[in-house]
């Protein structure tokens, strides 16, 4: 299969165009300019709000003016991650794609199909006058991945739609009607530097090879958290000798399970071999623990150039105890929807920052608001006991399922008519912008669906090519059969 043969051709053409436009979260200026120019070029009514959300309107095709107004919605930003050996500047370099079997991948980076394929689908519909639809709005929101900034800033009255189709789901054949709300909890320590004795041995320990993944969509898969694994090893060493922590870094994104972590440590030279003997035993144990869910786990130990300073001992102890005690993973399953994670928490990252700061970032999710508050308070309590200064993000609301939704009925009937089988109707543990849309537009009737993506937010992100055409056919049939205005 070659790129020129991909179908639907219009969707893949615009997806390829989007891949040429840098669009990291919080740096969407270039993709905003691209969308504005697109609207101007195609004579579409185009609006940009103060935040940078872009809205394009297309009139109904003749004879369909009495249909309810539909908003198609995608977010314009992408998660930017790459393999360590890959040289790529997400602020200026295009995403290079390649086909492997039925899957479209990027070359060593995130693909950005989350949610570039939604954006491309909207653009393909806006430029194809053979497609039948009622009054149409296409909304492109900014910074969904790192704060839902565009959805938070969306003002009542910007949209005129009765129905919203969110194109940001990741499993073809599934229709989502609800999502979890979330909040971030961040702990911060201030440390002092102490000298490393001249007779101490310095080493670098790494945790790598983990699958990582989305902290909502993949948290139930019991994958390893690199921050937890690293802390377990460091704690074992600290129990046996004088451990000085010179450097620590683990994970990257608040909504991704930490796939890598490392620390630079110093111990008395006489205990040099303790590091390797302990590592050999511990690495074998954790590889056995995660043999099924995370089989690529590796732990490496290297001699490092001697460091002259380290984090003070008291802060090191408090930090390691906090990481060890912090909950991570699924906390509760839904009692209403079989197989749905209700509540979870993700120990996302551990970072050293300027001015002698150490910062742990975590994120909590739940489809029940009281449970979201409960797990966030639990995480806060652990951090406070560890001596951290703690702050919470503003958080975002969940999206309450409506099984009696009119557009859900249309979408289900369409799927059965097209493909001869029932779609799965689900709620999702990941956060969607729909929760905020329902907050600002209480009467908006919504569903979310999309083609099949895997390992989003990681360099293993890929899109199943045949499912894009299935998703496209389903979307076009929904547009034709949207209910009429009452």
C-alpha cells in the first residue's frame, strides 16, 4: 500500500498537509494560521476567538436546510514525544509518516493522529460539495492535551449547533457518550545542595523499554510506571548505604504513563558493587512482575563522571518516601458500566527545576466527581506528609452519559445499516472536551467516535488505515440522517 492509494483520499491528503504544520500543545500559532488561510481560500465563514479556537461554517446542501445544525469538533494540537535517538524539533520539523501493513506510523515520533485525523476529516468535508448535510459548523480547539485550554475558553454563543460530533475517539465501531473528569495534583520541594565526598562512587541508573501510554485509556492495562520502579530501587539502596541523589528525572507528560526514568546517585566507593548486585536481583524481580503487561522493561547501570554536589539528605528521603507512598493506577471500577475504570491516578513525572526545586506531577480522573475529589485529596495528603507544597489544577468536569440521546439513536441505526452489526456504546475513562461543552452548552446533544488509534501520546502511536474509511462512511451517513429541527 502506498500513500497515494490511501482512502478516503481527501482525508489523507489533508492529514498529510497537517503533518507539515508544527502544532505542539500551547504552541498552535502555525496551525491556527493554516486554518484561517484554509477558510479564506475556500470562501468559508471563519471566526477565531480570543483564545485561538477556530470555527468555520458551511451552509446546508440544497433541500437539507431544515436539519438540525451539527458541529464537528476536533482539537488542533498534538502530544510531542520522540525516541531518544531521533533528532526532531517539533516547533519546526514536519512529522514524517510511513506505512507498515495496515497501519500509518510516524518515523520515531508521535504521529499526531490524535487529533489530526479529526481535523483532516473536517477539512475534507468542508471542501467536498458532493457531501450532503444540514447547516454545518467545524470547530477546531487549541491545547486540548495539556489543559483543555480552548474548551475552557469557549464562550457561550460562539457555536450555534444543536448537535456536536466529537471526532477524538480511538476505536472504530465504538460510540462514546460519557467521559471522566480530571484534576492535576502537583507537589514541590525546595532542596539545598550538599557536597559529594571525594571518595564516593557516582553512577547512573535507568529504567527504560516500558510501553507507557495514555493515563486514561491505558491505565487499566497494568503497565509499569518508570517513576515507581526507579524509586523502589533507590529505596533498596538507601536502606543499605549512604545514598546521595545528584539528579532525578522521570516521565514527561501529565496525561502519559511514565515510560522512562533515571537518577544519578553517589555512594561510598566501598559499596560500589552493592549497586550492581542489588540491581541484578531487583531487575529480575520486576521483569517477572511485568512479564505480561510490560515485557520490554529494562534497568541499566553505568558509571558516571563524579558529581560535586547532591540534593540534601532530608529532602532526598522525603522525596523517595513520597514517590513510594503515592498511589498509582486504577483505584475503582465503575459499578454502572461493566469494564469501565471509574477512578484512577497517574504518577506522571518527577522533575528537577531551576532554583533548587523538585516537582512531582500527578493526574487524577474519575467519572464520579466526589471520587475525583477523594483521590486528589489522598494524593495531596501523601505529598503534604512528605513535606511538599501542594497545588491542584482547576480540573475539568466529566460528561454524563445520555442513553436517550437523539444523535446516538441516529448513529447506532446508521452503523447497523452500513455494516450489519451493532456498534459498542460506551463511556471512556480518558477526558474529552465534551464535558466542558456540556457545561457551556447544556442543551447540546453529543457523541464521540473516530478511527482506530493505538499507543497515542507515545512514539509508537499509529492509525489503522482501513478504519479511517469505515469512520468516514459512518460520519457521512450520520450527517445525511440528522434529525430535523422541531
